[in-house]
C-alpha cells in the first residue's frame, strides 16, 4: 500500500477504455453486450479513495513528519546546549563570568527551554504510536488473523505506556514515567485550580469538603494529592510528610553498602554528631535507628576495632584516631554497656584504649550503678593516668577526679617524683579489697585479674622518690594486708590480701631495702613462697608509721549475685591479639600475647596457695591461631591463680569460675610454661 491508493491510477483509465472498446466489438451469443468489470470506474466520474487507504497513508505520513521534526529538534537542542556552554562560561574574571552566567540562566528559565527538551521524547513517542495505528489499519484489509495478533500486541503496549504515564502521579516514589506524565500532571493542575475556585464560590461546601482534606492522614494518598503544581513538587511535599522510618532505612542502606574500614570509620565518625544534632533529635535516631539496629552496629564497630588493634600494618595515629571515634560512638549511642567495654579494655585485647585520655574521661563520667563495673572503670582511669605522659588539663581532670584531691595537692604529687603513681596504687589497693570482699563469687576472679593488671603497671615507679606521707600510708596498708592475710578466718579475705601483697611486694622491698624477707625481687613469681601469708613481714620501722593512723581497709559483705553486674553483651567474636608498644618511648606495659583460656588455673587444695605468673615483658609474638573470645575477655594475661586453702581444712570454691573451654599453653617471665586445663 502506498500513495497510489489515494489517487486515480492511469492504468485503470486505460483499462476502462480498452474494456469499453472490447464491449463494442464483441457480443455474447444471445446478442447482449459484454459487461465491464466493476473495478473499472469511468474516468469522467469523481475519484473517491478508500477510507482505509486514507487512514493508513495519513497516519504513516504524520509519523514520518513528526520523526523528522524530532531529528531536527534534537540537532537544534544540541547546538543550543553547545552555544550555552560557550557563552555562559567565558574565560574572564569570576565576577564577570558569574554575571554572564546569571544573565543566560535567566533567559533559559524565562523561555522555558526545559519544556522544549521534554517535548522531544514526547513527539518521538507520538510518532511511534501513529505508525502502530497505521499498521493496524493496514493489516485490517490484508489478513484478519495477522491483524488481530498485531493489534493485540499494540494494545498491550498502549496500556502499559498509559500506566507508566499515570503511575508517577498516583505513586509519588515511582521511578517509572513517560514524557507525557508532565503533561498529564499539568492538566490535573488546571483541574485542581478550577476545583478549588468553585469551592470558593460555594462557601457552604468548604467545611464539608475542604476540612476533611486538610485533616486526613498525611501518609495516605488522597484526591487533592493528584492536583499538585508539578510532579517533582508533589513528590517533595509527600516525602516530607512521611514518618522518620524512611530516614532509618536510608541510613541502614548506606551502612550495609560499606565494605571498607575507611568507609566504616567515616560512618562511625559522623554518627555521634548526627545523633546529637537537631536533626537527629527530631528524628529520634537513638530510639528508631540505634536501638533497632544495635546488634549490627555494635558488631561492625567491634570488627573495625578488632582489625585495627590486632594489626601491625596500621600506624599509631590511625589506631589512636579510631579509638577516639569508638569512644565518641559509645558515649553518644551507648552501643556497648559499661560491663562489656571495660572488660574488653582491661582483660581483653583493646588495651590501646588505655592510652586515650578521652576514653579515660568518658569512663570516669560514666554513670555506673554496679560496684564491680565501677571498679573496672577506676582501674581503667588509673591505668590511663599512668600511661599518658602528656599532663595537660584533661589529664589533671582525670587524675583529680579519680583520686578526689584538689588541684594543689595533685600538683604536689606531680612535682614529687612518682607520687601520683603511688597514690594511684594506694587507691587501687583499697578498692580491690573492698570490691572483692563485697562481690559475688562469679566476679572475684575478674576483679583479681583487673587489680593485678592495674597494679602491675601502676607499681612501676620509684617509691623512694615519692612523698613521705604516701610512703607511710603504703606501709600502713601493707601492715593491714599482712595482718588480714595471717589472722583473718575468712578465706576470701585471706586470698585477696595475699594476692595484693604479692602484687605490691616489689614496692615494699624497694622502700625498705631489706634482706630479711623470705623472697627477693628476682624470685620467680611461681614460687610457692608467695602463697604463704607468713612470708610477708610487718613494717616495724617507727618512722614509717603514719600519724594519725590511716583508715582501715574496708571489707564489705558479699551482695546477692544479681544479673545487674553482668548485663547482656554483644555476640561472641574472635580477635587476633594485637602487638603494640604504647607509649613508643617506653617499654611495653601490656602483654603482647594472650592464651585462649582464662589465666586462672584452679588446682587441688593439697598443692599450695594463690599463685601468679608474671608474663608481661618476656612474651614473644602470639601463635597464628591466638584469639580472644568476646564478650568475655580474659583476665590478667600471664597470671595463673591457684586457689588453695590458706587455713587448715578450709578451701576456696572455684566451681563457679567461668573458664574457657580451649586448653592453651603460655609462657611466663622466667621462660617456663603453664598449661591451663580444659573446663569439663
């Protein structure tokens, strides 16, 4: 089918005359003339083209013209865009360039160039559907079966296209649209204008129609949502009406897309600021996002810190920065409870936190109602004071807050040798005795571990260069501990006193320069003599007795074993043990390797008393599979406690001690090895 079908064919005229001549020269047997075929019309009559041919040619020619128009318009748009880039961004001074750009931008907006751009795909789509329509008409007269198949497919495409056109108007978050969607939205804008203009002319309808529209649920789709200024404006207004759950999902999508530690670091660095901002408070991120995704966030933060602290590839400033970020996240979001984070820092592999003054101040200001966890916080603060050598205002705040002394007295401590470390040690000694005696059995091994680790670090001092009053207080506490260890009938009092005496014995020997003790500073820590309370002498030097006498050690009564002292913790995780030196100018204070089992080993009552192994300085690199299980970090690494009866026929129960299952061998400071047993 072509244009010839809509005009008279010259061959049809010739055929008509030939048929007429043939009719005149021939006749049928009955004498009548031969008929002329009906398909041959008289040329004298007016030619009328078939309707189907007119439609087919009209639709196809219109489709062709529109397509060529689209090609021309696309060329012009490309030329306009290049010209705009050339004239709107000249090479001149910034002020002149800004003025020219604003001038041309105003022209673009005034002449509605955006509408022209949107018109191009719309015309192209119209030309395509015009061709489809002409094809359907053409096939109608050719073959009915083919016509039905092609027309059905064109109908399906038309319905889908119409749906895509209306979808962004009905569903504001729909990514589907067509070039005609804006036109449809513009038409609805006119309907909306007419609709509300009519309502203004009939005030009695305003209360019955307009008020329900204004008091409806903002999350639902209603009629007046269709009548908006534009699709983008409608979507913007609709999005602002949604509840904060869409913001929570956005944050979670972003969080789940992070697969690099640097990206996680940036995320956790910005999370506290977001939660504390006005936007975060308005969206209630603490309850809606942090609490709902606490497990995922905490596991991601634990993994980030584990990888950072256990690797020697990260420089010290990166580790310190991430420690500060983690501290701020904990302070702002409470992803970890005090119980878990303090045990991880003291008894696990997160020792790097002890060199961060921000973490020490945060722990000191933490509102901790449970005395065991409070003791851990005090140990962390004491270790931070001992490790950090930059005595700035923050350090002074931490030290004065822990020791509860005035600034003048604190400066006096700082100006007299290692007096601040000795004051730290005296404070930890008192708190160890008080916390251990007043705690449930299941916490006592951890308390001893935290105390031993803290005293191990804090007691690295020159006691002879400290203030005399602190030396006298030390001797007074020493005598009280010796008296308790040798005369107290309660086994747990004897145990904590003997253990504390062993941890501070080197200070006593250095202060008195005595050789009358049953042990020396070089005596192996595994020597059974340290487990015998009779091995520790009293200080009988009159000048060392404080006047007035110091307060007695406080032994509290055990409290019921409540679950409050051990709140739920994040899921267990394995972590390679870090090897680091902090501060760089000093020998390592903390152990560089840990065993996988608990550092306490319970033996039978027939061997000997409490036994500790010092492994803080002679340990080498950890074995390849050395890991620590969280959230039950290990107690003092390198310390082996054996809990025998000090008094005849009295034993210390150890059945409630929570030991790890894996047997592990670790080295002590003398080069020996201790094998921890597997928990049945």
